[in-house]
C-alpha cells in the first residue's frame, strides 16, 4: 500500500527518533555504556551551570541525580510509550521491547541497591511511585506484544488491544 507524502514523512521522523532513543532497547552492555555516556554529558552541563552560578537543570546534578533512577524515568516516560506504538506498526520490533524490559529490571535493581547502600529508607511516596511506574511499564509491554490486557478483576480482555491483521 502507498502512504501519502505527509504520512510517510511523519513515519520516517518517528523511526529516526526511535533510532535516536533506542539505547534502552539494546543488549545490556550497550545500553549501560550509552546511559553512562549520557550521564557524563548531563553532569558536565550541570557542572558548567553551577560554575556560572546558574540553577542546575534537572538530571544534570552529579551530586543529587541517581543514574539508575534517571534511566528508569527515560524508559518509562520516553522510550516505552514510543516503542510500544512503533511495534504495533512493525511487530518484528518486539525483540526491542523484550530487551527494554530486561534492561529496565536491571536499572530497577541498581536503583534499589543504591538506596540500600546509602542506608536510606525510600519514602513511601517513592515506593508507591515505583509500583505505579512498574504497572504502567507492564501495560506498555503487554500492548506492544499485542497480548490482551486483563481487566482489574483479572478476567476478560480489552478488545481494543489485539493482534493487527497480517502484513
């Protein structure tokens, strides 16, 4: 089938953006390396802002930013929403969702280990926030795999989420 020029251009932009933010969908070693590189760049900017007497931007302060938590936020709020929709169009990309889920679990473990290492109790609202984000991510993952999502009672499915017709 042929796409109109405007739709084709939008689709190409989405695919280029997907490639740009795809690091969490790669194998763990690659994902972790790129996460470290991004954090290094962010912290350099934060250092420059501090040196100039400016307020340090969010996620750019090496003193207060937890890298694992930053990676979790990137996955939960940027990468997962985009990739779950891209996979609806291109089901062969479902492997990326599996890698992202595995990497997310590792970042979650790193974050929890950093809290334990610092011997600080995670505030209840932080625990609840992490639970909500895990649920949100699980829903993204289910939608991406085209598996029917069970309702709150544990039965039935969401008929709006189903396998697309064959390509």
